C-alpha cells in the first residue's frame, strides 16, 4: 500500500470518527469560501451591529448585552476561511480572508472608539478590565473552542453553521476584545487597555486559525480532488485564476511545503504564549501571596477583632492594612510579615489601626437609638450665667458618665458658653486618643438629651499613669 493510499485511509477514518460526510467536503469548502467575500452588505451590517452592541455592553458592564453581540458577530467566517486557506494552500482564499479580517478589525475598533469618544464618561468597567489581562488559560480556551468550531463547521456541511454555530461558542473572545481596544482608543489612547485587549484578540485569532488548520487538514480538505473542483468553480474570476495557477500557489499547495506552514503556525503560537505565560505566572504568584496573607491574618488577629482588611499585591511588595479593635504587638506584626515574605518571596509590610471595640460601639449605638427624654419645663427667666452653667453641668455629668467609654476614664470637663454655641471641654485618660466616630456618637447623644444642636465636644487626652511610668522606665 502506497503512502498516498495510506494517507487517504487515515483521513477517511478521522472524518468518520468526527461524523463528517466526505461528500459534503466540496460544499464545506464552497460555503467557507463565501464567508470571506468582502463585498457582502449583510456581513458588514452584522459587524457594525455587533460592534455597537458589544461597546455599549462593555460600558454598561452588562454581560447579557455582550452575549447579544456574540450571537451577531460574523468574525468566525473569515477566521475559518484563513484556517482552511492555510490547510489547503489556497493563496487567493488566504488573501481574501486576511483582507476581510483586517477590514473587519478596523471597522469594529473605529466604530467602538467613536462611540466611546461621544460618551460623557470614560470609566473602565469590570467587563472591560476582565479583557485586559490574558494568560495561558485564555490560549487553552481558544484552542479548544477553535477545534469545536471547526468540527461544527464540518458536521454542518457548510451552510449557516460557518458563521453562526462557531460564533455562539467563540465570538465572546473576538468582538468584545476588539471593542475593548476601541474603548482604550476613544477614552484617550489608553495603552494599557489597548495592549491587553489586543493581546487577547491576537491570542484567540492565532489559536482559532491553528485549530481550524489542523481539523481541515485531518479531514482531507486539501485533497487534489477538492482543490480541482474548487478551482473550477471559480474559474470565472480573473484574479482567482491567476493566483491559483501561479507559481506561488503551486509551491504552497505542494505537500512537501506543508511542514513550513505547520512551523509558521507554531511560531505564531509561541510568540503569543511567551507574554501569556508571564501573565499566568504573575497571577499564580498573586494567588500564593493572597493565600499567605489570609493565613497570617488568621494567626495574628484575635477572633472577632477584625473590622476590615485591605491587601495590595504588587510585583515588588505586598501591603496589608488591618483595622482591629485590639492592639497587636510589634513583635507579632514583624513575625507575620516574615511568614508572608517566606511564602510569597515578596517584601511585605503589615500595618494595623485600632478603633473602639465592637461591643462598646454597639452599646453606644443602642443608647443613642433609645427615645430621648422629654425636655425639662422652662425655667424662670433672669437667671445668671453662672446658674445656667451650673445647671447644664449637673445635667451633662450623668450623660457623660453613662456614654463615655470605660477604656478611657473621664477626668474632668468644663462648659464654655458663647455666641457661637456651647463647647464641652472634656479631659480623659488613655494610652491612645479616642477615634472620631466615638467622639461623634457621644456628641450626638449629649446634643439630643440637652436639646442643644449647637453643642460641640472638644476632647483632650491625658496619658495614663501606667504608660507614663513605662516610658520613664525605658528611658532610665
């Protein structure tokens, strides 16, 4: 059995395994060839509509609207035609498909950029940012999607499946990235957004063309019989006839040149895989760093003491900001930083801000939420200023006693009355100043119970005796 016969048997088995009817191959070739037609009003109408819908979907941060653009986008047509042209060595089809594809890219980016330029706001949404950081996982998705789309084209026997069936599965990675590039262009030439989205589109384009090439090659779309039938069907096109019979077309169609086409596709895949691999490594490093931070926080923070946390993971450092209701010693903070740095390999800085405990805040909120007591009956007129100050002092004293935090003992207070209102000057003992939230809540309660909306509290801290003694000892 000769090599050519063996090759035919192998192609026949692959086509049978994929449930592709060999008699439909000329029809598949003809329909894919038709999708590369540049002068198709219906094709350009779909490009414009899908680009407009995708742009508004990205700006509105609406996945449902973006899905609508996926269903309309016809970009799979020229992409599949490019893969078929490379597999069959069809120079004319390759030229038509590439020109169509480049024109489609230009129209989609230009229309999207113009729409974004007209908008009064240019804030990048989550759907936009999600398409600016591709990695190797996106390449894997595109490869498998391209295989599925190519097989679907073969099983559909051409027809509308060339554009619609693969578009449902793959166009999500074609039109939205192009419109993301347009957003970066229309919002002031944002190089970061345009570069990331451009890499994502290029990744999916190369992966889909490569997948289509291998599928069409395995099912025998480059057989001499099919090529002869296709060339005869377009014999009336002068340019097609010249290119098909020219030396370049014959050289490319030669089976001995097939390995050069395979090498070219692998080089293209490798060129996009390098930056994608770096992005994946960075993503993996961030995941490891965030895991190390969460583990360190669990061992550092007492249960119920964490109010909020903010973690910023960069390439050179990790910044962790914690808001707690309990103080953490410097030794434990430095130990947590070393633990995170050992796991992530990145310099780490942990900072802690302390606030009033949750129980104290909740107790104070509960007191404020109660119905205030009715105002006292009016006093006789012509009281002296000293009498009024004494009366207010007697009323303020129990209010402060029940609302002031126990962790900061109240030392003394005085009332100052002027034309601008009443000022309650308070002195308390504490290691750290009370936060503004606690002071504001106490001020609100005093205002309501005194029925004096102009009253303000001026709090002054006196260091505790234990802290002063500790500082004196350390100086000695």
